[in-house]
């Protein structure tokens, strides 16, 4: 029985920060060496951060990333490291360097390049066609990258058939609800099918619209989870793996199936890694129960990390939030305080003639509970100035959405003034239901740098608040915020339901149309009201121009707005 | 000698308007039949419009597009039509249907799917692998799509080697400066190399950020342009082609080269089209000089068409523009009047305490020259209301960019109020130089639905104004607008050069960094000042968050902002 101590470095790089990321990688290598690990694996594109987008088109960026890799290589005395970076050879490749004893032994090129959803990898990378198996003191290891393991014709299969005992799959896999479970199921099934141990290492951290959730794990060749890393935090996992000499052999039928699956693959090359590195201590395999979070906790943690990283990685010290006394701004403020500390969160309450006493009480009550400052600034005088200035040009017209939008835009201007004066980032508070139907004012409540709950449907906003209160054990978010009727308070006695169906009816229609590409007929077949559905779909289509100018926000569903859903503004398609 | 009358239908479809596009196609078919054409070819994805983006992910959209194709097919009595649509067979394909006598004879699938720049075709489509040659009353025809003809291993080569006399290449090729010439050169060289006639049909019209410039053309087998369609307008070209029996044979060496180039291709199938359709009259080939526009005229026409189509296709009747008396708003207003008619263009002049007499004179003078209304609205009272409201919170701070941005955002709010009240689209007036370095106020002068000159560098803005005046034969744009120093007038005696290098120095740096991916070292090697270049590159990088919330605008350079340049906001890469 051979033993191998493997370390999975679930790190949080910053896109483009080549020296910073290299430093972080080297620091993990040092820690892993102290823990006597034989091998340490880093996430996909750990050197550049993920996704580097069009930075990849700059030849000097590619060169600088290779220099950064060399600086990492110089720190691999006495250990073997697998490091994601961009390799160049005529074209560029999403790659994993196998570095041992300061020497780059081999470079693996990703075979399957995702080009759907938020991914644009075929815009940049060429596909690899060689799937090596490395022999490491008698233990055979195959390395591959992210999407490679999801494909029916996975390089992992080729590597298993060619004798790999262990597959190391490095990832930058972004979060959406339920994704962690999908990954474990798929990897577990592959491991037991191929009779290999699979180590899955994921990135962690927020990058613009994406949150990488970590949750790295190792499954044995029966597909059982041996060990699992934390969610939404950096971690250096080490696991001792025992590999029987001769390994679990595949049965004749299984083996033939795998060999058949191999047709059309490029060559599998076998390489040896110096075995001098192997100094493993004897330890026993431990089985750990796979960690699972409640869906509300999972989403909340994603929003927390996404917000913290956007704010910090972009160099802001504080944030400013328009607190209306409603549920959306309550959730955003709660998350912001959790993510950044209360001293870095600044609430502004901007009442008008239409603002209720309850709204004021709720906004101030919540701010008090959180221990943050809240500044009341009436917009009425500015609003009057607009009305007076515009009155000659609006003569003979009725009050309409124009006057409502002016109010929202005054609030946007005030928040931006705080941002400009004090360097605080404005967090917007719109949810996915509003973003979908365009129930939001462009340059008004949509004005800001980061839209924390842009991908959170309104019904889930309530659930997250309830989860947060139950975690706290008291009504940190005042209870009335959760049961009173939602209103924009832009005219007397306004209610969201004046313009929209109730959210429990609205949200399923939105999900069906936006996330699942259902047709009108399919949606009404589920029992949704015909008139209501028609109106909602039309609102979604017509709001595309607003979404195009919305700030980025955190993806938590299978399909978010932004890079995940690319829609024409000019679009006359109507299926309803 | 056989003769064939070919019609190229350079049409302007609307994305998603399946019934409208089908109607337009049928109408061209009827015209072509009256002109006794044997074959009519339409642009790439003529049925859906281009690019349909994520509409392609909706199965019902694909089904509806196929139904629209069937309705087109029903109208092809007595003629053969080549029609771009989306075919489905497990996956979907960017396709050309060959329809003859109401029957769909064959469907060609695009081989090369562009996935760079503004293109995302690998997000949606599978690649074709069969390259038929159709025999049409003894004349052999190969059909392929757009990118197919640009590739070293073009399906056109396979079709030529397999006996095609004529290649019909259908396109949705968006405009950038100089693109028309590139196309002609490439197609001409391919035609003479392969000894085939090539008919290149392009789409025309604006679609969000893109303008398709038309300019369809036919080259003979010596690579000479036989005929060329208009630029920036719909047109039905008909050309009579004479094909010698036995065609120009390729020499042994050429033929071998082509055959070698064929390796790795899928099968070429030969198919016959009923020859009953052929009723060509005898006419002579005519050579026409290829039409060329001056670069300023070309860009101006692109902006004109892009603006007209965005406004009309999105159902707006009028537009409103903040006229400052500066050169940017002067150009945008001139284009808008040209595109939409003066009765549909509404100028608003919004002076403050910092606005000069010259600005007022120039804005009003220009409006008078154009014959449009211009409404003066002072922002001073509203500005005072903001200053007063904010004063307790800004106590002890200096006046800075905050107060400047408040002014710009008041103007944005006023323009949006006109938009909301009267249904006019706000056209923004920022140019590419400003967009690059972020010399613009988010939600201020950046507020609006469409950014006409977003991709036009400031130095080109001047050239376009000069070209426009010289075309008019008088100073339609008052001369002072073109020679006075640019200023935002947001504080006393402000000049653009307080914050930026002079535009003739700035624009080449921007082009090198944004459009050509040059490194800092490469840029200063061309003689640019080190400090200045460093500061400019840093400004470009830091303005990404603003650009992400900018309205769409018309691409006229090789790389525009928007879908063409996909950059992370969170990005610490620094090469300077």
C-alpha cells in the first residue's frame, strides 16, 4: 500500500493581480510543505484569477502570467505543485503546470472549453488534446481542468483507463444554488465508475458577478466523500490517500466500455515525476460527512462573500445604502454589515411627502439594531425645485411616472454625491423580480456600483431575512419590515401590487421565462393566469434596456442577468 | 455559354420579427421574379435578424423561425431562393436554405462560427461539415455563410475544387472603418485563386451596437468586381452571369494545392436543382467601378443608419438631446436630424452659473440652422436646492468633483423627465475618448438610451463635423464650435485639458491600448510621454465600471466598448 499526502489549496486570487496571486500561491506551498504534503493543487487559472476576460487578448499579460508562474516554480523545493495558469504555444491554453522540485515537468491543456452561460472560453483558448498520466513514486496521477470532468468523453476517463490511481481536477466553478451537490454527485459517480480517487479543488471568492464557493473535496474510488473543504472561505486541506498496489482493477466489461469511450482522444502520454519528493507519514483514511448548508444560508454566504470581495478588491473602504424601511434595503444593509463591519456601512434615509411614519421607524429601528449610522435627508425641497423648473414644459400634462422617477433619481444623485465626496461605494437594493419586469428607476434606485441582491427573487429576499433573524435569535430586521405590504412610496398610497401581481405569483413566471426559457404556452399550462402572464412577459422583454445599464450583481441562480443572459434590446420577438 | 440572372437582396430585418422579416423576404422574392431572376440570395439569418443572441436558447423561437421559413418557401414559385435561418437537428445551426419551386431542396450549415469580437456564435451553434455543390441547369453553385469564406480552409475552396462555377456567400457582416475594402480584397483574391465567380450578399441596418453596411458585390473569376450594391441602404441587385461550359480549369499545380487544402473536410455532396426554373435573357456582363466613400462619409452614414434604426426599431417617435454648445452634442444633433427629420429632434439647453455666453449662442445658433426646437432650462435653482440640502453633510469639505457631478446628474434627470413625459429617447453625446478615460458623469451626461458617438474618438468628431459642413456647403455647425477649446463648464474656467492631454495626443494612446492591445512599453516606444501615458492607461482601467453602465452605442472602429471588449471591473493588472 502506497500513501500520498495531498493538499488542496482553496485560494481567493484577484483577477489580474499576478504578483499578489503568485505570493498567495507560494505562501500555500510553504504551508503545505510544513504539513509534509507530497502534492499541492491550486484552482484553475490561480495565477491570473478567473475569469480574466479580454486581459487574455493582451500578449504582455500572457507573458507576465508566465513570469509569475516561474516565480512560483522557484518556490517548489521538496514538493510537487499543480498550478493553473495560461500557457502560450501559437495560441493560448487554459493550463495546469505540474511543477516538481523547482522544475516545470509538464503542462496540461484543458480539453473542454465552456462557452455558455457566463463562460466565454472559446473566445480565448485553444483546446488541448493530450492527457498525460504522471507516475509519482508508483502512484499514477492524471490532472485535468474543470469542464473536462463534466464531459461524457472526459480526459479523466482516458487517464483512468491508462492507469491513473488519482485524478486531480482543478476548478474555477462559480456558485449557484444547488451547484455544490451537482458537483459532488457527478464526481462521485465518475470516481466509482472509473475506480479512481478524484480530488476536486475549487477557487473561492467574488469576482464581479461571480462567486466561487470553494467546497473542494476528495472522493475515493467507491465514490464516497473522504474529505471536504469549507464553503465560501479560503482553506488549505490536506488528506492522506492510500493507494493499493495494482489498484482496484476494472472488470472486463467496464474496461472495454472505457476503452471504447476513449476513441477519438488524442494521445495519452505517460511521464514520471522524481520520486525523491515522497516522504509520506502513515495515517489512516478518514471519512467525513459532507457539509451541507440550508439553501438560505448558502445564498446568504454567497452574497456576503460576493459583496465583501467586490468592495475590498476594488479598494473601497466603505459603502453607502439608501435605507427605505423596506425589505430589500434591509437585507442589503444586513449583508453589508456582516461583510464589511458596521463602521464601514453608512445608511441614508431619504423621505419625501409620500414616505410613511412606519418606513422611517423601520429604517431607523433596523439601523439601530445593526449599530450603524443613518442620515435622514429629505428630498422634498429638491423635488420642489425640479417641479418648479419643469412646470412650464409639463403644462397641461398629468402627473405620471415622470414625477415618480424624478424622486428616485434625486435619491440616486444624493447617494452618488456621498460616494463622490467620501469615496464610499453605493450598494443598490433592487431584487431580481424588479430587475426582471423593470420595476425600478434607471439612474434612480438603480444608481450604484454594485447590486447585491440583483439575482435574488423577492420571495427569496423574505426568506433570507427570516433566516438571518432566526440565526441571530431575535428580530435584527424589524418584524414589520417582513410583514407589511411592499411599496415604492413614490405617490400617495402606492403598492407594488398596483403594478405587479403578488410576488408569490410573479416569481414562478419569472423563473420559467428568464431562467428556463419556457414559452408562453408552457407557462400558462402550469396554471398561470393568461392575461397576467402575457403582461409579465411583455414587461420582461421591454426592460432589457434598463438591465443593460444596471450595475453588476451577484449570480446565485442558474441564470442571472448580465453576462449570463445576453439579450438584444432591439427585439420584436413575441411568443405571447 | 450558360447564363444566370442572380439577385442579391440586401435587406434590413429586425431581430426577432419573424413575421415581418418573412414578409420582407417574400416581397424581395416577388420583385426578383418580376426581374426574371433565376436565383435570389438573402443575408445570413435573414429570417431571425442578426444577432438574435439568447433568443436562440428558446426552443419556441427556433420553432417559430422554422415556421417563418416555411411561409417563405411557399412563395418561391418559379424561382430559387437562398435564405438564412436557424436549422435544428439535435443542436442548432446557422444555416442557408436552398429553396426552389416551393420546395426546400437542401440546408447548408455554417462551418466556421466566429467567437471573437462582438461574435458569440459558438455559444449557440454547432458547426456544419458538409459542403454541397448544386447543379443548376448545368451551372454548379456552392453556398456558404459569412466567416466560412474568410478561413484558410474555406468550404468555398472545397466547393470550387468540386466543380462550383459560382459561390454564393451570405453575410451579416457588421461595419467598421475600412471593412468594406477588406472584404472585397479577400473575396477577390479567393475568386481568382479558385477560378470561381463569388457573390457576396450582406445585410444592412442597425441592431443595437452594430451597423450592417450592405455593400454586397459580385466578383468574376479573375477577381474583378462586376457589380456592387449601395452602402447603408436596402437594395435588390440583379446581375447576369455568363458561365462558360467547362469553366476556367485550374492548372495542375493550383488544383493539387486546392485538393491538398481539402484534407480534413467533411464530404462534399453534389445535388441537382430542377432546371425548369432557368429562363435567363441574354445580357452582357457589365463592369462597374467599386463604390468608395470618404472615411468621414462612411462613418457618418454608419452613425446615421445606426441611430435611425435604433430609434425606429424600438418604436420611438422622437429623441431629446442635451445641447451644450460643444462639438459632441453638435455632431449628435446633426446626425439625429439627418436620421429622423427635424420635427423629431428636441434640443434642450441646460445652463448653469458656469455656462458661457458663447455656449448659449452656439447651441441656439446650431439649433436655428438645423430648424429644430431648443428649450432653455436653467439648472441653477435645482443645483442650489441640492447644495442646500447637502450642506450639513458636506460641512468642512472642499468643493470637488462631487458638485460637478451633481450638475451633470441634474441635466440627466431633466432629459429623462422629458423622455418619461413625452416618450422621447434620450441620445447621449459622449465620445470614445471620454468613454475611454471616464471623463463623463455616470447617470449625468451618460444618462440616456443610445450613445450615438460612443465609439468615435474626439479627433474624429471634429473631422465628421467638418465633413458635414463641407457637404452642406456652409457652416451648418457654427464654426466657433469647431475651433473653441472644449470644456465641460462644471466649474469656473474649466478646460478639458485641465484633466486630459490634448486630444491629438490622447487619441493615439487610446487606440493603441484599447483597440490594439499594446503594452505600456510599446506605447512609449512610439514617442508618447511616459507620465502622460501612465496616467492615461490608469484612467482607462479605472473607468471600466462606468462603461459597464453606459448605454449601447454604434461600433465604428475595430474594437468598440460593449460586447466587443469584455473587461473585468475587478482587475488589478497593471503593466505601467
